[in-house]
């Protein structure tokens, strides 16, 4: 995902309806932290956060979600820094079938790739 950032959230869900569970909620708080959580049966789980958010308002970046057997790995690439975090599965991956992106964000590319974990190599291009 290549984005020009303002404010946004990305949810990996068990369906498109508001009532569906959120297996992975990813919500950057500009200039402070990244919040991650899950919503099951209408109740939020224990919030996890990463301080020192790599996101800066108005700055472009590339982001990859690598879904592994242990959880969701998020890699953020910017012109002068790279960062990553991991969120362990709380809802079985087999139940996830919807991705929602909310907020004021401009997406220039969105794609999906299926690979074996044993063959996974994360390519980190140079960003100008």
C-alpha cells in the first residue's frame, strides 16, 4: 500500500457488516503511536501499541502486511526510515475475508500476494 497520510485505520474483518469481528485493527495516531487491537463479539480486546509512530502527516510511505502463522507483521517504509511491528492472531485467520480501510487517506496501489512462509522474502525498495 502506498499512501499519502492524514488519518486512517485498516481492519482485517470476518465480514463486511459493522457487527462482524475485527481480527486485526491497525490505527496510527499521527506523531505519537500505532494502536493495534481486535474486536470479538462486540468487545475490544487488550490494546497493544507501538510508541514512536513511523507515520507523519502528509508524508508518503509504503506499507506491507505480511500475514504469518503467528500473526500480522506490519512493515512501514519511508524515505529515511523503516519500521515494523507484530500483532499475534486472536481470531483464526481462516475466518478473515474482508479488509476495510477508513479515513482520509490516498491509496495509489493495493495488491495481494500469496507465498509460502518458507519462501517469504520481504523486498524493501529504496524510497526517494
